C-alpha cells in the first residue's frame, strides 16, 4: 500500500484525523526514560485514536547518534506493532543530487511513509521524493508560526507567495498524486483559499494545541466534501499532558463532532 492508502485505512479504522507529533524534548522527559521509551508510552496509549504519527527529526538529532537510533526504533515500533503510517517531519529540500541523498535518508534509512519538504529550491529539489510514488510528500505551503508573513505573504504578480506555491503544487499533483500540502491552523482564511484551489489534495494541518490554532475554522475551511482530506497534528498538548490518552481522545472527539 502507498501512503495515502495506509492513511485512509488508519482514518477509517480509528475514526480519526488526529496525528500525534512525537517531538520529545529530553529536558522535559521523566528521568531514566530514553526517548524511545517515552515515545513507546505515548504510542501505546494513543495508537487506537490516531491516523498517523509525526516525529520531528530535530528533537532526535539534537541528542546525537543515540537520539537518531531512538527515532529509528520509534518508527519500527509504530509500523510493526500498530501498522500506522509515519510522517517524518524533516523539511528537506536542496539541489537535486543532495535531495537524492535526503530521500535515501528519509525513506531507506528511517523507512518513513511520508516526509515534509521545503519547496524553495524548486521542482528538481522535490523530484527525488516525488519519484518514490508509494511514499507521501508533504510540501510546506503556509507555516503556523507568526513569522510566516515575512516571506509567505510577499506578493508575486499580485498573489501572495504561499498561494503561488499552492498553485504550483496543484500542477505537480497531476503527475504525482502522492503530493500534499502543509498549512498552519493559525491561518484559517488561508486554509479556505487553498482548499478552493485544491479541492482534493490532503492537507497536513499544524498548530493545533499549544500554538493556539482554530480547530473549528480549520475543519470548516479545510475538510473535503468527503469529510476527510486533513491530517490534524498536535504534539505538546498531547505528549506532555497529564493523561496523553485522554488528550488525544478529546481532540479526536472534538474533530468528529465538527465533521
């Protein structure tokens, strides 16, 4: 199965659009727990409530070789025990031959089902990822942080840059249906605009929870006609909660009420 098939299967099985971001800060972890052990606790409590997991590679690389080993163990554990797809949030993207190595890193070394990528270097930087047609490629379009306005709102032929990116991704999706967009829930108006031009593409939605994204407007503006088409990611609000399972279930249930 390709990534989108795995995603659909998990969304149906668990009745969920929730993605848990596995972003473990070693300074916040309980003593004597490794990153992998912490992740395992979160995964075991939430695996029947989510459609995918999304580890951010920086939280593992910052701990050196052991952290990256824990990332690899985490991905293997999720896929082997629960058959839930994994998005590696790596935001890769560089000139063509470097992107080829990044694609090997993400898909061959870590065996991620999907990856986030940065489109700044253009189509040839995306191609090594897109050619892995069984994997998902999620292109950063409108990020959740306030500083997104510094560049993503710059006008290019009277349109903001983020919208130009969205239109370009739409043209690439005709040949590469494994392509998706990442958009911040902190920008619900932009979600609406992008859904209008891309009615079928899956959106990864960041910024729900600790960043204060608007869940109700995100769903109203971003859901496809089939009431799917969104992967709604939350990290800190779940993994550092007193009861991660309750937090994940509350988010899933709230999403489903709006759906």
